[in-house]
């Protein structure tokens, strides 16, 4: 009897316990369903899913060159997904995808019995593609207790709702557009572009399997970091595809025998193609979007709205330009350091380093905080591990901020812009040698002294105002007593002091003394007026030294001015963006070339100056284009070198491309040790030369490299047909014959 009573009590207690547990589970389940642990998205919200999308920056032919994003995501449609990519996903992540309603109950039972009870980790997981999509879309939260269970149940509710709203194809598309891949990349299109440099629809079976394989563990199976491990995981994906009859054994085995070959593209801000250009485009885009609002009057978000920015850049030409720059600057930097040896100013000149330190942002911050000089020095002297730029490969050293600054004082930098002279469309843009370590942009920000590349503007004003091409000037130095006895000098003295030179000879060999004489002859106001007509807005000194390029002008403005010599005398305004669209392809803004309506000078002047600058290439300071680099293309141009070899310049004019290149040290107190090393023909010219050599090898650039200058008029041919120099016998008789000296001019 007692036994029966006890049994009844135990049975009742057990039933109550089970009932209580069931009630607790039901209440817990209901609490999640009704949003006690966080509101679940309803069907309306799920029907209008909106994800942050990266803004794409495309070149003139639609090639992706960069992105602006918080999350690197670039959506595509189902039709753009290759079938083998879809099959790889289903075979690996959710073999019963087309059979369940978002939650695969059979897989969950398998997980419970095999994985949990029997501890068989090889039995697989129970997560479906739809469950993973729910997780990708809404993330997971941390709770004080039962975080995993709560998140899993929330995802199952969301997954079922997703399945009720979307078709399987739509779910696949949503999944591929939101799933995270290695290197902080979201969505298959971004991953395809980043790891294989191609759109998703061009992925091979091996590439698709590689990316799908990385989903198991983004870091561990990153093909960039761990190629061998990634290849093993790829092979697992291929085996799964064979298991579920998506590919044949032969094709699977053949693919597994191939190594993974990635073509990695950096789309983050500091790396990748044209980082200086992308930064400038971003600034321009921000200004554009201030004037253009969404249809609902809200503001566009560069980082989240998936805008499409079509630029004027030529992807391939930019790649070649960057390669040419690196090839040359690495060698030039080495020669530069060797020329100074142990007496380099960045090592010996303490005042130079001290002044540089005072220009540091951190120094100014400390100063504003009221720290003493000693406290600032102590703070900047603390040593820590710092990665340093070196052409032969970056190095990490334990050094102080002061040491780091001294390290960077030695580096030469560069700026280069190349434009279509008919429109001003920017084709290449090099703001510096490496954006990670040198943020200052030498195309859009820098105003370095332009040296001899200003001289063509002086000669243009002279011809435009009636001076004949065969006008002769002596290269003899003159002291200008009205200018505090200023005596402009040539880089080296002329062969014969009794020779007078034509304008063409004087310009092509870059004679300083004659440039000043021509300026004085035509008059400073007319030269200034001519420069302004060319679209240059920089403030000019308006004194005779102006003829030697003592003023600073931005590369961007210089390129637009020089374009006039192959654009009917009309200057252009360089521009970067041709149009901007929203993510659906709707036009937000478009831009037409800004070409001056009125020529800056007449056709006669244009042809004469172009012939003079052709002579610079064929017979003057830039002949190494012909002799050293063997370029036979139609090229005109001008070299330039400023005082104490601080700046090297080269202007290259071809019928369909105009480029300006500058080379120098960011710190203006440091120049080249010798003119032989620092002249523009040695510092800046080789970057253009190497670029053109590379372009000559690719038929795609034939419209540029094989273009010819138009025939010049009979009048111009006649007027420039004069002896390049003539002897002044009167001076010779008066002063007697002198010893021959070095050839004048510097490249």
C-alpha cells in the first residue's frame, strides 16, 4: 500500500516536473516568438530587405578600380551566378535545400543523435542556407543566458518567414549577396573581384569551389593567407559535388589536380590601383552629392547606398604607369642616396630634422596641450615597433617617432597626370610613390616651382604678340641693375659666347638667359595674360624671374594648359568623373568636358610652339627619349629643373595624350646633389618613357601611340626655316676669341 502511494507520488511529481519543463519550454519558445528577447522582423520588413552596399568606382570601360564602403558588398542577380557555384553551395552547405521550409528537421535530428549524443563531429551540422541567411541579415546578440539557443530559435523563425516570402532562387541570391567571405568581404561579387579579379559569372569550377570552401572558416581557409589549406578545403567541396551528382568524378578529379591561382585585388582605401585618384574622386563625389538628393529628398550615403561612379581613368594605362613609376623611382632613390653617401642632409642636418618635427601633427597637438619642448621630445623619443616603407620591401623596427621622421626625410616622391587633350579626361594619376606612407597628393595639392616647363608659355606670348620664330637672342649673361644686380645664369656656359640663338634653339636647349630676355621683350603683363588664358589660376610673381619658373603651379592645371597645343589652342579642365548612378542604374549626375570656348592663342602660334617642343625631343634636352629609350613616337615636350636641383619636371605632348611628371623630395630643403642626377631628363622623363615603352607593346593603345601630329602650314614651315644660331662677329672682333666651354642648358 505504502509502496503504491510512493509510486503515485513519484509518478505525480515526475509528471508535474515534465509538465513544468514543457510549460517552461513553451513559454520560453513563445517569449522568443513574441519578441521578448528582441523583436523579430515581420513579413513586411523581410519583403523590403535593405543591406548596406559599397559604392563602386569604375574606369572608363567599366572595369572596377575601387570601392567606398563600411562593408564590402556588391550585389548581383541570380542570372549572374554560374550554376556550378550554386551547386557547390548546396552540395556543401545544405544538400536538402530544395526540400525543406527553411529548417531541416531531419538534419536537426541527425545533429541531436549523432553529433550531440554520439559525439560524432563528422556527421555535419544542421544549419541550412536559409538559417545562415537569417544570421547574415540580422546578426546575433549576446544574452546573459542561453545565447546560442535564443539566437538559433530566432533564426529558425526568421528562416521560415523568409521561405514563405521568397522563392528558392531569391533565397540563393540573397544569400550570395550577404554571406561574408575572407578579408572583410561581403557577397560573392566582391569576393570574386577581390580574389580572382573577375565578375562572378566568369568564375571557373575551381574558383567557385575555393570561395564556397572558405565559408566554413573565413580566416582559416583564406586562399590568400593559406593557399594549401584552402586547396584542401576546395577539394572537399568538389567531393561533395560529386557525391550529390553535380559534377562527374572525372571533372572533379581533373579540377582537384589544378592548383589554386588567385589574382588578388586590394579595394581598401590605402592599397590597390590608383589610391590617390580614388581619394580625389571621393572628394569630388561628396561635392556632387551635396547638390543631388534622392527622390525622397534624403541625402545619398557614399558608403552604404551602392552608388556606381564612372570615372575617366584607363585601368590598364594606370597599371602600366604605376609599374613604370616603381621601376624608375626605386633605381633613382638608390642613386640619390649613393650620391650623398655618409654626408646626407637627412642624417647630418639637425636643424632640418628639428624643423620637420615641428611640422608634425602630433607635435602641434602636444604644443596645444601645453607640453614643454623637453616633454614633447621625450614623448616623441619613445621607441615602438613601426613598419617602415622601403623600395626593397617594408621593414619593421623598434624606433621612435623622431627616428621614423628621419627615415622618411630621405625619400624622393613623384606626381604624374596624363589626360586626353581634347576633353581633359584624366587617364592616369600618380599622386605619390605609396599612399600608405605618403598621403600628400602631388597632383591635386602640391604647388612646386615649375622651372623651365614655364618657358613655353613665355615663348607662346612672344609669338602671339608678333615676335618671329627666327628672332635671335644672345645667350650671354646680363646683370639687371634695376633688379638688385640680378644675373640669371644658365646651367652651364655656351659652346661659343659669340653665337645668337633662335627661339626654337633657345627653348629646346632650355637657355635661362634667353628666356628672361624674351620675357622682357614681350612684357610681363602679356605673359601673365597669356598664362591666365591657358586656364592657370595660380598666383604669379610677375617679375623677370618668372620666366625661369619660380612660381608654383599644380600639375592638374599645367596639364590642362599644355593640352591646348594639340587642341586647337584651347585649354581644358581635367576631370575625373563622367557620371554617377544609383544602385539601380538611375542617373544621378553626368558631366561633359570643360573645354575653353576661345583659343588662348592663334593657330600660327600653336604650330610654331609645337614645332619648338618637338625639337626638345629630337635635338634638345629630352633627346634620351630617342637615344636611350628608343621611342619613335610622335612626341613634343619640355624638361624642367629648378634652382639647386630641387624639382625635376617633364612634359610630354602627343596627339592624343598629354602628361606632366614631377619628381623631388617632399622636404623642399633637400635637393639633388648634382644637376646630372637631378635634372628633369633624369628624374621625371624616365617615368613617361617607361610608360610609353609599355604602351607601345600593347595594340590596345595604338590610337595613342601610333597617332601623328597634323601637317604644319607652309607659312610656319617657311618661318621656322632659319639657322638655329648665328655668329656675332662684331663682338668677336671687339673682345677677341675665347676658349670653348661646356654646352649650356640642362635637361
